[in-house]
C-alpha cells in the first residue's frame, strides 16, 4: 500500500499519517490510534491493519542497532 493512499477509508486517513502518528505519539494500545483523525472508528475494516502497523512499528523501534548489525553479519556467513 502506498503511504499516500487512505488506510482508513471512512475518515480518509492515509498510511503516512498513521505511521507518523505512531512514531511521534508512541501509542501503547491500538485503540489510541483513533486519536489519529478517527482511524479505525468507522466501519472497523482497517482495525486489523492498524494492529499490524502498531506491532511492526513498535518492534522496529526496540531493535538495538548493534545487535541487528551483528545478527546480519552472522546470517551472511551462514548463507
């Protein structure tokens, strides 16, 4: 999905807006994403995608760069 396309079709909230909201506001629960222009509060179709986006962004922010680099080096040696 393109970052400029609407993720929440009910309230026309783009993927980019949701990603930026997650980075800046650092919500803990998916329900907090509703503060991003009402995302997920209409028909509910986008809620699963919002859950996945929050999990992905949260996991990515917890990665230690050194650990990531070392794991990649190890992976490259194996393959």
